[in-house]
C-alpha cells in the first residue's frame, strides 16, 4: 500500500494506492516449499534436513538433549530400476516414503537425501535403546514385499545409526558417521542395521588407502597369476589349471584376494583387473601343452557387462589361444538377478567356443533346472563338501549324488579342495572327472607351474 498527501485546490487530499501482493507471496511461499521438499516423495530434502539437524544440534549444545540420525539405503533398488524401469523405481520410492512415515512416531522426521537414500532424525531417541529398536523395525518393514502395478517386489534395506552427542555434535559429522555404519551393514550382508563405532572410520581409511594402492598396482604391474593344477581323477595327469590372481604389495607382501577382490568389485576396478587376468592367463596357456586348458573365474560384476563376450573373443584373437582351451568359471549367484539375461550371456559365450563351468556348486540355490537350462560343460563341487570325506556319511552322499548327476547330464565334474590321499581315493572311486586341491598341488607361480608340468611329463 502506498499513501501520499497531495494539495488539491485549497484542500489537502490523501491518495492511497493498493497493490495485491497475495500472488507474489503465494509464489514465494511455494518456491520456499519446493526448495526444501523432495519433488518425488513430498518428504523434506537434503537441504531441509540439514537445517533441521543444525537446529537440533544447537538445542543439544544448550540443553544436552540427545537424538539419533539413521541413514537408510535400499538393497536392491538398482535391480528394480534396471529391470522394471525408472517409472517403477519412482513408484517404489514413493511407497518406501509412505511406509517410513507410517513406521515413525510424531517426534521423528524422515527425509530423502537423493536416489534411494533416506535419513531419519529421531528426537529423544537415546532412552532404552530406542534407536536400535527403531532401526530393527525399519529393516523389518522394508523386508516386506511392495505391491507395484500388480507385481510383488522385494527390495529390503540396510540402516546405519549415529547417536548425538557421542558420535558427533555437528550435522555433517553425524550424517557421515551414520553413513559409515550403513556401509558396514551392507558389507555384512545387507537387510540389517549397524550402530556407528569409531573403528568404522579407521576401517574406511584403510579401505581408501587400499583402493589407492590398488589403482597404482594396476599401473605398476604388481599383480601376478598363480596356477593350481586340475588332474584327471583316473590317470593323475594335468588336464587344466585354474588361474588365481595374487597381489604382491611392495610393503604388505602378498595381499589376500579376500581383501582386494570385494573392493575391486565395489569400485569397478574388477573390470581392468579381470581383463588383465584373462589376457595374462591366455598368454601363459599358449606356452603349455595343447591338451591343457586354463580356467579363469569371472566376477558377477564382469558377467553383467554386455561387452564381456567381445572382450573374451578379442583377447583370444590377441593371444592366439584356441577358444576350446579356455574355461570360464561362474558362481551360481549370477543366475539369480535375471535368468533371461544370464541365459543370453552364457549362450553368447558358448557361441564363442569357450567352456563354461559352474563354480562352487552346492553352496547356493543349486537346482537341476539350472543345469538343464544353462549351457554349462562342467560343475565344480565346492570344497565344503569335501573336507569331511570320506568319514562323514552325509557329505559322501552329497558328493556321490552330484557326481552321478553330472555324469548323467554329460558334464565334467571337478572336486575342489581335495587335501588327503583318502579324499582323493574316495572321489576317484565315485568316478568324478577331475580333482583339484592341495593333495595334487598348491597354486604355483607361472614358472613353477611350467616346471610342475615338465616334472610330471618326466615321471610319466
């Protein structure tokens, strides 16, 4: 409103101008709402959560009233997005938001940080272990199927918990520590929660250092291959060798694959490392007798790469190794994400002329339907069934049944983890095709494996 006094003739008059500001104020209010609201779910966004956290951190400093921060991440959201489509992924995120809101109390605030990440501010949540109970309830709620467009979808969730003030007093530190706890929950198998511990930060720093070292190691040529012989169960002659990657760190010495392979898969370094392993193994095998094959393990991450068949064919051409002398070992787990895509990938690899082996058979959801449907040439019986042979009747029955099944399907059966003469005698008597394990030989560096072949030839 604008007011102005003016002189009109002999009388002073007041002129009032009024401008309707309601639309502008409404627009500004709407813009403020949009700036602090996640458009997809209607929940507070990262910026709004940051403001709320900052406010309660200030209250904490004045009153000492503690609270908890929970970070939630869906375990199989990428599968929904990639296979069912982004529209279905968006619908799932809205359902997750609704389910979280129905789970929390009036004092709790939930927001979406982005992607499939949510954060929860639980006020007054220190008493009686409430953060842990809340996290457990969220994990249980997220484990229930979601109904999306007539389909039941299972995703699950992992949760990380940080407590104020013991795990931090400022918002960034609390979010970071809750995220570290979430990372630990996922690393331990997903569909669970973990509360932050100071040791998690130390482990993360160690992980970052290892990742940096691994990137350098790929360029510096610190990785090497060892080969473990596979022998014919009847003749004892070497018929193949499994390539096993080792990392000779300049300070740590040999780093266990159990330490660096999972990290390589998480960071994507498994792709260049896997290609190096495949190329090196094929090159080494060209120097062996023509009857001996080389077996190379494929990571599930490699297997999901559409370019894998072309990469394999290119390396075979580059090294000159005949395709029939290469075996690719694949664990059962790769078949569970999408059976149709798995069948297509295996068929493309089979068309390239390489052999296909199902590794660690019996440790997952082994099914006859997999063996009938997918074009495997070999099944490898996991070492967990072998360690108690021949005294354990149950293990003996399982090994005997798998060998018989493989024989009936025309597949090669390899028994892994054979460490004693008694175990060797048992599996050979059951007519398995191949034996692998310390009783035959430990994994050997390339030069030592070549000498092993020469020695075996001389003994024959």
